[in-house]
């Protein structure tokens, strides 16, 4: 940037991105995070919307994409997971929620605008999954999605370590 300014070009202005959602596994669980801004093009529709959705007591899901699609997808999935829990009498494994979400999104071939970060803890392990609108998924130790994902991913790539612990000083 400094070399461009020295040649007479104006300093580039910082830009605010759209949605940024992220999840990371640490030693004793998972952390999910999301911004709170809802945009429609260049217009800020809501400065304080919730992008972290409850699915079950042991799992939550962050969403990026079309707000209505995300709301209906997560509400439908929360209902399906509760029925699964009531039918089996056991806590729903995170891998089961991942499979149900990916199968639902795959049926719609990407026409449901929902990119998700699913995170939770079950009797087997702590899990983070990225679930794309067309139904593909990845299980990763950390992931980001949304238009701000590249900046967030650079932080994870530089700082994430296996078996990280929560620090009060962080």
C-alpha cells in the first residue's frame, strides 16, 4: 500500500465484509462464533441479528447465507433432532446431525442458501463440521465460512494448536 501511495494512488479504504462464522475445537469442547450484522447488498438490514442457532443442548450451528433459508433449515433440523432424541431416548450424536443436514441440503442442490458450521460435543468427541449449501461437508479442527472467512482462517492457521485450552488471559 505504501508503494502505491508513493506513486500518487489513494490509500485503499478498509471494507467491512458480510457474514463471518467460525468454529474451533479445543481440548475440552468447541467454540462457535459469528458476527451480528445482516446485510442486503450494501444496506445493513440489522446490526444485531443472531447467527448462532440452537439445535440440541449439546450442539449449535452457525449460519451464513439467506436469512430465511437459515432460519427454516435450523428450525426444521432442531425439530428433527428432538424427535430423534425422543425416539431413541439418547443424546443425538453430532455426526447424525451432520448427516441429516447434509442430506437435506443435498436434496435441494444448493437452492437453499445455507452455509453452516455445526459444532458440538457428544460422548465420542468434540466436533466441528462445515456444511456447504449443496450438501458437501468437512470435519475439521477449525473452520470458517462466509465472506469474511479468509481473514478469519488466516488467524486460525497462524494460531491454532492441537489440544488448546481456554485461557482467561486470551
